C-alpha cells in the first residue's frame, strides 16, 4: 500500500489517479518487477531506483501529465496513465501511455483509469485529440482502447524503440466529440 495520502487528481468508483512521488519508488518498482513478464515487450517501466528517479524527472516536464493508477479500497499502486507531448494552442493534443500490473489486469481497473484520464484531458486540459500507439500483437491493449471509443487510424513501421528494439505500432486515436459520444453510449 502506498505511503502517500491519496490526494487524487481525479477519482472514479474503484480507482483514482494521482501524481507519482519519490516515496512511491519501492512500491512502484516492486510492481514493475513482479509484472515484468506480463509487460514485456509492450512496456519497460522503471524497475530500479535510478530508472524511477529518471521517471520522476520526466514527470515534471510541462508537456507531461503523469499519473499513478491507485485502487481506492487500499490506495495500492496498480498501474500508470501518462499524457505526454501535450500540445495546446491550435493542436490541443497529447499521446497516451499506460500499463497495469499483472495481478490487476483483466479486472476493469484500466478501463476506468483511461476513462478518468480522458475526462481530465478533454474537460480540464480542453484537449481535442488523444493518440495511443500500440504494438500490433498487443490484443489486450487494442481491445481496451477500442472499448472506450478509440479507433485505429493507421500503422507506423519501426515507430517506437521499446525494450531495445524499434517496433511497429498501430496508431489509435479519439477526438473530444468521439469521446463524448462514447461516454454517452456506455451510460445509456
């Protein structure tokens, strides 16, 4: 369980999103290490104190909104949702990155977390478009974003370097209007 008080950025029914802190290092890195086989080759989050310190530096950038996904019932860190390369002005867009610990996968936590981060992006930051780049073989991740209204826009060969290799990715995106319709459809 996290040593930090909740101090949520945004709260849902079972999870809340909050900023990462230095004191989260042990819990965070233990979750990553325990989930390494589950996450590889899709994501390689910080698993050492040095890598976690670099992650915290990254989180402080003005163009990043990094959030830990925490379970409400015990405040445990169960994953991460990051908005990065946040562009305001005429573009009003960001990239979405996320992962969940192996023992928390398949329980609906990330569906709720991504709903929360999209709500924050579209309603608080007033963004217009969110893009998620997903490796073609990551069926669970593609199903997750499709479930909350993303659509596949295209394919980018050797797009991102993950786990030391340039990997192909599918570009999935959602616009504010699509998100509004998706939320409305799921609530009716």
